[in-house]
């Protein structure tokens, strides 16, 4: 069964863990845990209320491949801090390119035009979350609708300068209530871009040792989102793509790395492997004459907005 979701933040090459758990993007850890436990009880084989065997299998798959990984990501303080950085970046990018954001649900469009965004967002999200894992054939569609709500909320709050993410990242035990100040310590939130990127590169290296190249690529792509101008991230991504026989993607990232740092040795070596005996300067001149695959900059060009579902004008026509 395919678990692909193509709405909201998922459509922006991002896994919306909040949507999977049916919680707001600014939920605190208590609400995240509460949402997870509610879903886990509903989907767990020992308590699943589904009668059909196919539905029980679907419930188990949702739990193992969506819900548990989402909670693992949001419940660990370091992971959550990094995730919130990426989430904010996605909101900022979407706000700048709002005319290219497409919505499939009327609920999200209403939120985009609403004056009382906070109350409408939380009420609508709560209603969707109540239904999210009730009828499993609708789960992916409802999760996508929640993600659209999350995306609009991020854009609206970012536009107002009111976005507040990751305010409570620590996982508190019931017995630790007497020390709330320690649980809410803000120190991890001030991580620098370099330290965040280093964490992703370190995890990528660990996955590479296990030959889990799909996870390596995910970690490295996240690193390039945090710091798009880090040539090392692009050259490492190129090397992994080359190792997995994806020469076109490897070339794209080697070229990007050299655009940022013409002396990046890993990118120079990798590009030579891709292009054989052609010199990097010759390859670069080919790029200028239009010979490089047009997919080399897949998200840098303009995307023609479609009339149905577009956001243009719903934010007052303002762009950051």
C-alpha cells in the first residue's frame, strides 16, 4: 500500500509529522504525546477495532510507518529542535512563493482568508484529527488536509511575525512536574546553522555505514535546506547519488557545489567521474550554453500558478 501524501507541506518535499499525529504545528510536548497515545491505542493490534483483516493490516502499517516515526521525531528534543528549524524555513519559503501554493480543500482556503486564524485553525484541525484514523481508507486524505491547514497557518503567522515553534521541546515525565524550569530549558534552541548541518552530516555518515542510502539522501537533502549554500552538503549528496547509480542527480549537486566553491575537491573528483575526461571548465561552459539537463535547478524557475486552489491574493498580495 502506498503511503504517499501530496498535499500541504508534503507537497513541498517535507514530511509533516504534526499532521500525521493530528496536532497543531505549535503544539507542546504534552499535546503531542496525548495525540500519539490516542492514535496508537486506536491502531495497535491488541486494541484495534477494525474487523476486516485488510483494515487491521492497514492499521498496523500506519502505526509502524507513519505514527511511530512521527512521534519518535517530535519526542526527542534534539530532533524536534532541528525539525522546527526546517518547518520555519518551509513556512518562509511558501510565503515568498505563495502564488505557487495550491490547495485542494475548501477548509484550507477558508483559513487562508480568515481574520480569526487561531481559533479557526485549532477548531478545524481538531475536527479533522477526530476523524483522521476513524475510517482508515480516508486517513491519508485527511492527513493531507491537516497538512494544508498547517501550511496556511505557518504562512499566515510568519507573515505577521507571530510564529512560535519549538517552545517546549523537552519530553517531561509525570513525576518531573516539580521541576518545570529544567524541562523547558531553552539552550538547545539556540543551535547555529553550522551545528545543525553537522548533525545531519553525522547522521548521514552513520546511515551510509549501514548502506541505508535512502536515509542518507534524506538527511543530506535536509542539510541543504538548512544551509543551501554549503558546498560540502551538495558534494556529499552528489557522491551518494553517484554511488547509487543516479548520475544525473549526482551531476546536479556536483555542479551546485562548484558554483558555491570552485575548489571543492570532492565535487571536482565526482564531476570528473560523471563526465569522464571532460574538464570542469568545459562542463561549466556547456551549462552556460544550455546543454545541462533543465532539471538541474528544479525549483529555481517559475511555476505557472493554476487558477483553482492558488493562494495569490489571499494574503493581501504581499510577498516577503
